[in-house]
C-alpha cells in the first residue's frame, strides 16, 4: 500500500525487451536503501525490485502492466515518480493508493496561474462514477484532490511544491498519465452493483 506522497524521483537508465515484458533499470537516490522483493510505486504502478546497487535498481513490467499503463511509452531518460510502500506507522498525508492503475488518460490542458497550476485531464468512461468533486485521485502515483469535475474531464490544482518535486513539471499537453481511483469508491460501486443484481 502507498499514500500518493512522492518523495523521490527516478530516471530510466536502461530498457531491455524480454519477450512481451520489459526489464527497466532506474537510477534514484533511494536505490541504496532498497532490497530485492521490495515493492516500489512507479508513476502509480507497483513493481517489485529485482536487482539493486548503490546507484540503481531494476524491475520488470509484464504485458498486463504495459497494456494498462503509460509505462509502455517510457524511454531512457524518462523521469518517474517513486514512492516506497507505507508502514503501519506511516503518516497518511495523501490517501490509500494500491499501485494498481485503473485507467490511462490524456492531459488536455495546463494553466499557469502564476503561483499554482491547473491540470485538466480526460475522464475515461469507467471512472465517471468513481470520482467526486473534492475527492481523491492518484495521477502518476501522486495523491491529488479533484478541483473541478465535468462530464468528460477533471481538473486538479498543483501547488509549487508538488510541481517542483514530482514529474508534473515534465508533463506536456497530450501526454498520457496513469489514474488510480479511490479504492473506497471502487468497493462501494462493487457492493452497490451486487445489491442491484441480488
């Protein structure tokens, strides 16, 4: 489990095709503290550490992950939001994030407000019943609050700290991002569906 509070940025150093999977080597300041089998959230995708060194570590993204996330568009040099898994004593500064991507969405518009930013994204059809105004959503692994919600789009407000310390400053209009909807909303939707079907 994660909280959507990004404290580290990694950089893709090497990508190796392994059939339908990709082995990805990343450089990051947290590499020296990682262990094999540890879970790390990468732009909202939970991946298992397979190899480590003081400067870098490696993970493998399988076909399922590549098909359902923006990892398929990563290149050498891509900067990645990183978060290590939460512990029972971790402050829940964000919200509960599982590292399981629900949808990929296009960044439609960036508005510079001279001190903050509005980022507006496409809202995929499956997510329309899972988001609410002022609710939580994870975008590329970052816990954010929905500032504005329309039929087919949602907007988040980005503060300077988040802009400077995550991959948000690297995003460009037209790029794809990973979305994870609030797990509580997903469970409620599932139970409501079960009640209707009963």
